[in-house]
C-alpha cells in the first residue's frame, strides 16, 4: 500500500463515521485505485456542543481523494445515513445512488438546499446489480424501521462483501418484502468474504420482534382507552408503523390527526412511492378538538423529547391540540440513548396535566429496527462469512459482536473504529493504517471542527463564565462579569477586581509599565485571581482597550 493510502490490488474498508458511535454513518471501500462510499449520515448534537444542532463526520480523507471516488450508495433514508448529503455531496462531486423512497427524501433535501441539478441522484429500480469501477453493487431488501431498508451486496475482484445496513428479521414486516432465509442462505452458498454488520442491539438476548406484533398490541391498547383522547408518538420515518396506526384508527372508530411536519412529509413521500395507499383522510387540529374524545387519535412527533416538536408543545400547553387529565399518550418508540433527560422532562409535564402515559416497557407497542443476538447468529449461519466487521455501534457494541461472531463459528472478526483502514483481502484481514477521522459541527450556517476554538471557548464559558475587563486611556478599569454565581456579591466583586487590576498595573516596573501587552496581561491575571477567589470559578477573561 502506498503512503498516500491509494488502494492497490486489495480490498480496503474504512469507516469515517458510525464505528465507535451510533449514528453519523459514513463508510468507504477501496479497491484497485478507486473508492466507493456507502451512506453519508449525520447525528444530532448533545450537551457537549453548546449551540450546535448537527454533527458530521470529517470527510477530509475522502475529499482529498475525490477524483478517485466513484459514487455514494445510500442504504436507506434515516438521517444517520443520509442527513449529511445536502452539506457535502456537491463538494464530493459524484453521483448518489438510492432506491425510490430514499431517493425521494434525498431529492427533497437537495431541493431545500437549492442543490437540485448540482448533485446527480440516480434512482435504482429493482435489484439488478450496477457497476462502479471494480465494484458490482446490488440492493437486497431487509426489514428495518423505515421503508426500503437495504443491505448491499458488493462484488469485488477479491470477494463479496455483505454490507448489512440497518436491519432486523421480521416475518410480518407490514411494509415491504424483505429477503428470507432461503435467499440469504443462497448468498452464503455463493461465498461471502466479509460481513460488515450493524451492532446496535448486540446486547439484546432476544430477537427484536415483529411489526405485526406491534399492530396487535396497539390495537388492544387503543381499544382499552375507549372514550379518551389518544395521542401516539412514533418515529415519523417508520412507514410500517404509520400503516399500522391507520389500521388501528379505522378499527377503533377514530379519525386521524397528524401533528408534525415530518409526519406530513413521510406520508406524502410514502404515498408517492406506493406505500400507505389506504391511509384515511386526516382531520385538522381544529376539527380534532371538536370531535368527541374517543373518536380521534393524534399522531405526534416528539417522542425523543425534542423541545420544538408537537408532543413537547402539547405538554407545555402551547399547541392547538390540548391535553387534559385522563387523556392518553402512547410512546410507540424507544428512547434513543442520550435523550433520557429530555424525554423525562416531557413526560413529567404530561404527568403534571394528569395525562396517562404508556411506553414499550409496559406494553409491546414498539419493536426495534435492529437485530438482537438470535438474529445476528442466524445471519452468521446463513451467510457463513470469512470475516466479520462490526460497525454501527459504540466500542462496547462492536467488541461484543466480534465475540458473538467468533463464538458462532465466524473464522475471523476485525474490530475497528473511525479512521482505521482495514485490509479485507488478500491475506488475513486486519488493520493496516490509521487516518484522521474527526467530527465537524454545523455552528449557525458554518461547518467547523468540533474541537475548534469556537466550540471549546463556548464550552469553557458555559462552565465558568466570562469577565470582560476594559482599560480606558484615562487609566480607569471596568469589570463586567457574565455567568458568575455572585448575584448578591457581584458589586463587591467588581469593586475588588477593579482595585486589584489598578494595583497590578501600578506595580509594573520600568518599560513594562508603558507596554500595552504587559498592562493587559497584568490586568487579566489580577481579575482572574479575584474571580476565582470570589466564586471558585476560573472564567474566561477578555481585556479590551477603550477610548
């Protein structure tokens, strides 16, 4: 392998996102001098990036090799697999490949970003393979919590890769016709070099469950609350769940009301691509509020505690749909790790209103879209890969899947993380190099490094506060604190900090007493010591010279 990491007569795998974390999936394969990207996702920010909503993988490695990149193949339409497309696809300059439902959602993203016509989007109909350089690629339908979830079969001169995407086994998926055991065994009979596989639910000792079972549980639960207003919160992208909820509403004599723009969008896209064709006409908010409580069912976004989503606004009492004591909210989704506090806050506000809540901990009104241990073991047995490469998980998930695969008879497992270049063939698979694979954030309208000065400084200010010191030509010193825990003592702190700064400036000897840099530093240190003495904090200090 060359020092510039150009793939020679070999098959390489590199995760730039999604390995060592759940979300932000970006994977690339290298072979005979060319690269293929699978998925271009993002993740949502947490408290570690104050003021930031979206987080992306740093694509510098592949951007520097864009002339050798053949295309971006998208497995399905979840944000952690397509969400970064509007931000990076134009600069990468290669076609996007997607099946119709995914392509429709991607097209809308490009349209919103003003990129239609600047990014080539190729819709792949059916399951015939298509060639991109040394890669022959075919979509294989697998069940997941969105329409048109797919694995990829990637044929190369060095063997076949089964890239699982997000998946599960489901004998009654409601929407779509996923591959079955016989089809997967046939693929295994033809030979699989490597299985690159979703690790999300590897600690779950049970299979993830069927969407058909959720339908039965939701039917019974909604029927149990006859005469009450029912709100169901679910992931908007789960077309099968929307199909199920429509059936539940019809069977229980309720009219449907949709609360959330993403629900409206998925309904529109689904129907445009042949799904949800029997979805009933919905009613608007005003009509929903005039119907008898037992004759309406509201589908709402916000089951992950998003503060601006419909459910949070209902909980706060500032949404056209009003909830009162005795009303029922069904959480037909599972809380994503990291969202526990925000979901709990919404649930507490609902509880304060006397709203009854039901979650998947009480009733089976949700199933995961990712495989538990029995499903993983079944796939290993059917495909019989030579190498297992766990992805789509935190480090603990991927190590556990490697152990499970080896215990289940897979000859070799390679645990990698973002930035590890793995040679899959020829020879024994393993890590051969490591490249930079950081994070970027969308900060306002600008994409910047997640560990850059702006984010680092904002985090420090959030923790310790900020003090601005002004030095006037007249010799006066001003001190202005923000975020210090000194409500009652603030004026006394300011007076002492000003006095300390003046004393420190007067104590400068010789030329230093006339040098602006030395004067600024003396004032900064004096005020910082005063702030620490008064508050125990070490705030950021900024010194400004004023007229």
